[in-house]
C-alpha cells in the first residue's frame, strides 16, 4: 500500500502508467461517445412535451454532471497539495481546471440552445444557470490565476485556496432547483426512488454520462502527461523520452 | 430508427436548428480538448530532443577540442 503511494509521487511512473491507461481508454471513450450520440439522436422517440429538442439532454446533462464532479477532483487535489505538499496533486489540480471549464461551457451553451425552443429564451438569471456560470468563472479563475504567477509554488497554493473556497458553490448548484423557484426542471434521474425518465431515454443518457466521465479522465491524464514533461524537462527520464522520440 | 428520411432527421420537426448546432459545437470542443494536450506534448518533446542533440554535439566537439 505504501509503495503505491510512494509510486504516485514519482513523475516517470505516473507518466508511464497514464500513457498505458490512455492507450485503451481513449478508443473506449470515442466509441462510447459516438454510439451514445447515435443512440440518442436516431433511436429514441421524441419527448411527448418537448418534441425533438429534448435530444440535447444527451450532451447537456452529462457535461453538467461531469463538470461538477471535475470540480471535486480539482478541489480535493488542491487540498492534498496544500496539506501534504504533494507535487503530483498540484499537477492534477492544474490539469483538471481547463477540462472542467470546457465541460461547464458545453453545459451552459447547450442549455441556452435548449432553452430557446423550450422556454422561449436563450438565457435567464435563474439560480441553476447563474450558479453554473459562477462554476465556469471559478474554473477559468484557477486557470488564469495559475498563469499570473511566475513562482509556480505560490501559484499552486493560490489556486488550491481558490478552488477550496469555490466548493461553496457546488451544493448551491445541486440544490438550486429545489431552493428557488426555477425555470430549470428538477433532476429526472434519482438514486433513491423512481426516476422520472423513461428507460428508453435513460439508457442512452447513462451511456453518455459514462462516456463524459471517461472523456474527463482522458483529458485529465493527457494534460497531466504534458504538464509532467514540462515540469521535469531538466531531468534524465524526460531527456531520454525526448531523445527516443527525436530519433524514432 | 425513429426518423424515416434523412431530411426528417436533419429537420427534427423544426428542432434540428437547435439540436444539430448544439451537437456540432460540443464535438468541436471535445476535439480541441483532446488535441491540445497532444500538440503541447509533442512540441515540448521536439524542442527537448533538439536540445539533447545540441548538447551532444557540444560534448563531442569539446572532447575533440581537448585532444
């Protein structure tokens, strides 16, 4: 067990294991994304009230779910790097921020497009939508804050604090549809009790949620690998990889 | 399959103008998310490989110069 933790802190080991995971995770992710999209767009019936516009659900909900989950990854990594000074946690935090920002942007954009035929408006300053916009700013804030420091250790600390403070926003996003009167519909998938979505729509949606989780993992690992190479560019193991690539 | 013709699939009873752009933009963002770190990594490796070669030439030249 301890050797595992010890290895987690070793950049060459992390770089290699991330590469090995990506070799099979990237194809699986692409297959899941494509089959989920085809299933949702072509093989499901339209919603009896919203018609075909509801098909946006297959990207909107997965993007939003994983954007929130990604924030946990970023904030927990930030906490670990603050408390235990683990350098690799700092790498994870930095790698997660742009991916989370992109997924939050997808959720907001598809939500706006979906809102037009359903609510008659692109945008409302509604609790759910506003708290998601704050989530986007938190992610972008971490990205920008990291770049604004020359001292990367100080940058890591500042970003970790920002992402931990931003955790306040997460329960607000979850509960916003229950706490405030909202245009946004409440969650259709429930862990407890009966889901209010037909199983013919639920299964492709679950596939897409899984695919987006896999996508987040792929992007996280790829960003981590690039970041590791850059941070360790003066070390022998990186020079060896560069040399092999240069000759190969 | 729910739609009978390609045109019906594209139109989606008038909702195609919303559904298709949403999917298209999402696809573009996903491709960018995947390509950006790959490009960053290969550029970095190229630069480092060039540095390694330069350093090698310098050592070889240094050894010869010392003889």
